C-alpha cells in the first residue's frame, strides 16, 4: 500500500529529510508491531518539489536489530 504526503514539508537540507524519514519510519514500525507484524521492505521516498527522488529509506535502515541470535 502506498501513501503519499500531498502537502509535503520544506526542510533545510537532505540530512534533515533523512532524519525525518527515519523518525517517520520508526513511528510506522511501532504501529505495525502493535498489530503483530513487521515488514522491513516498506520504504519512504523523499522527493523535491518537482518530484525528483532524492532519498529512498527502507524501514530496515531505521533501526538496529539486536538479540537475533
């Protein structure tokens, strides 16, 4: 399922956009885990005002997995 932010946000630079994408992914991951599942293939695409992709952040990049072994 895709969801697009129609309004968007103006941010000072790509680093700020990455930080916001990570925070957003973590929020969505928490909601998914509360529902009993986790899909690390989801991604957030950051684009500029013309629609050009600047960054693709997969949910798996938003956290560090510990205790898997």
